[in-house]
């Protein structure tokens, strides 16, 4: 029973894109900010929710982010006041595609990505990619141009 509860508590409830990072978030990372996990659905229809974070650069906003991080022990990627609507996720991915595709082209997943494109009758411009470093290694997440999750490609396995 302990193993089942531990696995349940450690399941990702959100995947957050913040700066150049794609981070998984578990329920306990949110502290008392959420009344229900259903609140995450306003940012993404996916399960787990895939969410874009925009960090404002004003001194006041950064001070508040830091205060929440220190006092409430909630990291930036789990501060829901920073979460943006789903269309911003697409813009965030589009802005990072040149960098992400360059990294993908140098990775062990390059051939598997090209094979995936062929099998799915897609061109690289038809999809958005993002690196995700999980507990057991890296994968490349693949989305359509509307930000809908399609698949993943293992990197180096």
C-alpha cells in the first residue's frame, strides 16, 4: 500500500515550460495554492496539464516571486499566478524552436525524430518539439502547431 501511495503522490500533474526548461510538477509542489487539480485545466486540456510560465522582469514581480519561494516554499514553476493561457504555450514553443531543433539535431534522438516524422507523414514545420529531462533521462516532446501533445521520442536509449 505504501508503494501505491508513494507512486500516486509522485505522479506529474503538470508539465511546465519555464525559460529554457520543461519541468514536471507534482501536486505537493503547489502547497495550498490549489483547491483542486481541476484548476489546472484552465491552462491546458492535457493530462497532465502542459503550462507556460512567463516570469515578469519588474523588480516588484521578482520580489513577490522570491517571497513566495522563500516563505511559502513554492518554486517558480509551481506558482500559479505566473501561469499563462494555453495560446502563450504555443508562442513560447514557437520562440524556442530554432534552439530546440538545433539541440535535437545534435542529440541521439535525431534519427528517431526523422523516422517519426516519416511515419506520421509530417514535416518538421508541422510540429513543435521541446526537451524534457525526467528522472530517468531525456525525451523530446512533440506537439502539433496548436500546442496539442502528440508523442515523445526517447533520447539516447
